[in-house]
C-alpha cells in the first residue's frame, strides 16, 4: 500500500513541470479558441507544419518552375532572362521520341528511356524478391532473427557505400573477377558492358533496398490471423490456393504501400548508380536524376533552366504515380467497407 | 525582464554566434591534392600561422571532384571559401578577387606571375587573381620494365601516336596485359594529340570554331584504337557526361605499357610504384602538325566573396614569396610558375627517386616544344566548353551509342548551344 502511495507521489512530482507548462499555455490557447472557434484550432495547430512545408517544399517548387522559364548560364534568378517555355520546347524537340538520338536533348530522352525500363524491371523484381524473402522469413526457420537482420542490414548502409562495395566487386580487377579467375574463368568487364551494367544497377538497388520492403511485407504476413490457415489446412486446401485466396488478398494493403514506395524510390534512383557506373558505359545507366544534376550543376555545358524544366517534368510523373496510388488505395478502402 | 534573465539571454546569443560565425581573421582554403602537396601545404600553413598569429587559416582538403563540380555552384551563389586551389581557372575568372590593391607589391606579382595572369582573370582586365601553384604539361609515361621484357624498344622523342600505338600493342600482346595504352578521360588531356594533328579550336572571331580536319582525324583514330583494344576502353566508357576519370591506377598496377597524362602524376607514380618496376616520362607523341603537350596547372586564387580580403591578401603574399614557392615545388615535385624561381634554376627536388627526377627533367625539356595554340588555350574562355563536349560525345561513341560523324555534329551543336546560352 505504501509502495503505491510512493509511486503515486513520484509520478505527481515528475508530472509537475508538465502540469505547470499546460497551465501556462492554456491561457493563450483558450484566447485563440475563443477568437477562431473550434474549427480554427485545427488550422492553428497545423500552421507551424504548413509554414515549414511552404518554405522548404512549396517555395522551392515555385522557384524551380520560375527557373525553368529562364535562360542563360548564370545561377542567380536576377541575372537570368525570361525565355517562356523555350526550355520545355527544347526538351520536346524530337524527330521520334522512341529514338533519343533524333532529339535535340538526346541525353534527356535517353535518361527517360533508361529510367522507364529501370522502374518497370526493378520494381517488379523488387516486389517479387521481397515477397519471396518475407514468405521464407515468416516460416519457422532456425536463427530467424539473424536472417531478418542479414536482409535488413544493407538498408542501413549509405548509398555511396553501397555503390563503392559493388564497384570493388564488379570492376575489372574486382572481387568477382578474382573469384572467377580462381576457377579458370576469364575475367569480364562487368562495368563496361552496357547490358551487364544496366542489370547491375537493378541488382544492386534491389540488394540495397529490399530489406525495408521485406520488413513491411513480413509485418503484413504476421498480421494475418493464423486460424484462417488452420481452417484451410483442415479443409485440405492446396498451398498455392491458400497463397492466392488468403495470403495475397490480406497482404494487399502492405503490397500497395511497397509498390508505391518502390516506384517513387526507383524513379528517384541516383546515388548508388552514380558511384557505381557514373551513368556509363556511354549513357546506358544515365537516369533522370543524374541527368538533372549534371545538366544543372556538374557539367561545363550546364544549363540550370533546362535542368529545372526536366525536374518539373519528373515531378509531374511522381504526382501522377502518387495520384494513381491514392486512387487505388481509396478503391480498396471502399471495397473493404462493403 | 530582470537583469539575470537579460544576462542569460545575452550569454546564450553570444555562445550561438561564436559557434556558427567565422571569426574575423579566419581564412578558409579549399584544397585538393594529386600527390603529396596536401601534406606540404598543411606544413606551410602551420608556419604561416606561427608567423602571423592573428590569422587563423583553415585548410579544407577535398577531392578534385568537389573543386570541379561543387565549387562553381557555391561561387555562382556568391559563397565559397576565401581561397581555393583550382584547375578550371579561366571559366570562373569573374569570381576571383582582384588582389592588386591588396598585395604589398603588385609589381612583384606582375614580374613573377605575369605570364599566366591572363589564364585567371576576366578578358581585358589587369586583375591579380592569384598565382599558379604549379605549371603542368601533359605527356606520356612508359612502363620500361614491360617494354624491356617484351624486347620492344621504347619509341624515340619524335615518335608519332601511330608508332607508340604499334609498339605498345606489341608489348601488350607479349606481356598479356589488358590494354596497350590509356589516356585520362579529360578534354584537356585529349586536346594535346588533337593539336598535334593540327586542330585549332579558336575561330577567327575568338569564339569556338567547328571541329576541323586535325581534330576529326585524331578522334577517329582514337575511337578505332579503343574498339580494337589498343586503348583502355574502361576509362572513357566508365561514365556519362564529361565526368573526369584518371587511368593512373592501371599504370601503377603494372597493367599499362603506355599512359598519357601529365607532369602532376610524377610524385604520385614515384610514391605508389616505388621499386615495383621502372618507368620513364616520354613527352608527347607527335602528329602530322607538331609534337605538343597541353600546358595547364593549378592556381591558388582568392575568392571575391571573402569577408576577410586583407587577411587573404596577407596569406597570398606570404605563399607567393620566392623561397616559399621554391620550397613548395621542391617538396611536391611540381614545376613552378614563378619566373625568378625558374630563371635562377637549381631546384633541388626532394626525392631520392632517380626515375622521378629524370621524369621532371623530361617534362621541362618537353615544355620547349609546346605549340602556340596550346599556350593560348588555358586563357581562352571556351576551353572547358570544348573539353566537355568532346569528352561527352567521344565517350558515347566509344560505348557504341554514336557513329563518329554523328559525334562530330553533336560536339559542334553542343558547343554552339553553350555559346548561345551564354548570350554570346
């Protein structure tokens, strides 16, 4: 009894500063509520976040759009001349959009094509591999926690470290060729063969990010009630049917999250590829973000306005992807309610 | 607000200011190293601060990529360090501080650094922007041990690029190394053979001229040599755009009979190769027009956005002193850009590596045959534009994305677009 009293006293003592603070802020908050009403309080609490969002997201977006309407090589807006939609027109001047070399900005369309194929292949493979890994890790494996950590570990690495590790493995005098040489196999130039290099960027990005997606899917798998599987087992349902009829439908919300996150991340691919291949050989692994970076900053031929126009177009693609995801999500919610 | 609260607030504000703002008297230097010069610079900066206790010099050692890619962006935004060691000297000349009214003796600067002053100031001005920490010259290095083992004679001083390619190919086949030759992925480096083939980048109006026969002839050969394995394809296809890539590691690992780079590599090769094999500097192979290397170098320049111009000028004055330039050159194995140091001679390069000493002598000799056009290019505004366009498009051609003729058309178009973007 006395222990309970002591604990209660200690709790009151610890909470005293909090209560004091609440009393202090209570007065102005009541005044605000009186002035704006209950609905105004929501806006009041949202205001700080909206201010930060406005300064760090909306304002740069607007400035970027203004940049895309200017020409010249200077960085300061005041020193740049207004050119209207000229940068966009330059990006879209093409003989055929399917042949980047017929376009005025061939590197942009090469980057668009590369990014498109990268997103399609990487996201499909990423989801497949993450799902299989999650299904395996959901079983009663020996040292299950260890294996989960193994698959999650690359997520903790900096993308630059990921790029460097794989560069040391894949370069001409790298670890892979050394290993092959021990078995009498001729070394191969993995990072200068355009097909292998493209495949390498997909493989490396899957290796680096699959841990996170596996974890999300694993959480979804563990939330599926066990009794559904037990009932299916008692009915003698085949494992493939169990997967199609129970696992996949109940995992759908998690899968949707994974698809959206993977899609957005894939469109934005940059750091690890920049370190691993630098966009080469030629422009075979030049993706949109690198194109924007090089056009805006790194190249001696830089053109900030053109880079801004390209980034606005990339932003539009991301907005479309997000809207599609929202649409699918809302449809799923409605179905669930029915 | 009571006194206690006011004192507390004032103290906190002062602490915040001290933790974030630069001290008056701070001089921040952005420095990159090819070899041992970072260590030498650190030592010299220490000595300067002992002699000038009121000035705190902060030496930021960064990679060359940072100086090349991030510094220009900082400068365009009106930021950056107080002093920087740069290789893109002319292209950013509008950002350099005019030290003429700040240095103790402008005449000393004109007399000793005047030959390269135009390389680092806006056209038509008499600004003192800084000085060359080293004068460089592009040139070749041959792995003498590989040539000897293959029983192939090292081509002589007037040997052409074709003769070098043929000899290096024989060595490659005999010694089972991956490639015969390599040249850094750099527009500056590849300009030397282009000039030897008669190229001239500068049009009559001072603006870029379309690629001429000399340039096209060498670039066509260069692409062919990459396709047939004579040149290391790895270097030129290993990135998109005009990203710089050096091929020094393959030479240091004994995998290249011939490597075309420049005098700044001497200290690097001497340190890393040691006694593993013998190597020699060869000068620049010849073309039908001439046998020239490309001059260049790194400059230490003051940035005009500095908040401490007097301290910056004081440091520049100290570092530009004859005895300091001489010591820096001797310890870093760099060719000095100081007229009196060169004229007096007697540089005692601090190395017991006979190969390095011989290589430096070879580069000094080779500098005597540098062509007129080569000497003009470092002070020409459009050099970097030309270099970037060539590297980007030739890289794509070697990777099989463009035909040679399409690459030539694209190079001309890229350069013309850049001139148009700049409002010229």
